């Protein structure tokens, strides 16, 4: 059985979030991604593997090179899942801001 990794565990890692940010602007090879980090290439490759396994990035072989790109559909699914939570927190912060304004004016 092929189990997928958890998306939220994958994006909990700062290096993987940085990789996702790199891929928002362009498709890149593992080597060009690794050049942006101080860690060893095998470490970056492991991060790429995790991101691929959870569906956040896609890979495409072109000749000898593998190019990685952001899976925008998966990112959209995550954003849609998080939207109700974002609204809840915005409402709570608005209430807190109003309480603080009222407290200052007293």
C-alpha cells in the first residue's frame, strides 16, 4: 500500500516552505534548488522527495534532468481547506482589536 505523506507535516519544515516559495516563480532542477541552501544536496533531495510524495510539487523528466514545479491544484485545495479557519481567526482578531480600542477610550 502506498501511503501519502501528510501535507501539513511537509510544510511545517522551513526548508520545504522555502523550496515551495522558490518554485512559485519557476520550474527548477534539484541542483538549482540545492544551490539556494547551505545543506547538502542529498538533504535537499530528501525534502524534494517528501514534497513530491505529498503532492505539493510535481516532477517532469526532460532528458537527463528532472524539473520540479509547484502543484498549483494541490496548493489551491489546501487554501480552500484553510479558508474557514482564516475567517474565524480574522473575526477573533477584529473582536480583540475592538476590545482594546474600547479599553483605551475609557
